[in-house]
């Protein structure tokens, strides 16, 4: 059973779990373009320096590198662009409040 779980895992930030105390975790979707999806499926993603920033009641994924798709030609994406996280408004408000009051950092 554990092998199936590891096969479905595309990327993980092991350094964040080692360097920081994890208080709470959330599961969120990411709004990606077509070539980004193909690169992620090929496991060409680096979450090491990624973090979450909340702007105008929306959560954005910053500083995550998704390599360009080799066959993407002119429709290829920018590797370090901001990507919107798909979370419920209640979750975003809870994260924004915690970040403002206690100075909590939001990492991947």
C-alpha cells in the first residue's frame, strides 16, 4: 500500500520538514498551464525555496521552479512565475490572520 502512495507523489519539500516546525498542513490545488502540467507529470519541479504569499484574499505560490517543457515551443511557460493556489476562502482567511498576528511563515 505504501508503494502506491509513493508512486503517486510528484514532489515533496523534505528540507522544510527538517528545518521548520510544521504546525498545520493544508491540501490545495494549483492553477497551471498546459506545458506546466506536462513538466510536473515528468517530475521536473523544484519546491525547495517555495513559499505561499497571500495577496487580496488569494493565495499564490512563489519561487517554485517548474522547468520548461521541451516540446512546448512558443507556448512554453515562465519557470518561476507566481501560481494561484486553489483554497477555500475560510482557509485563506485563517492563514492570513495567522500570518499577520503571529508572524507565521507559509512554506511548502
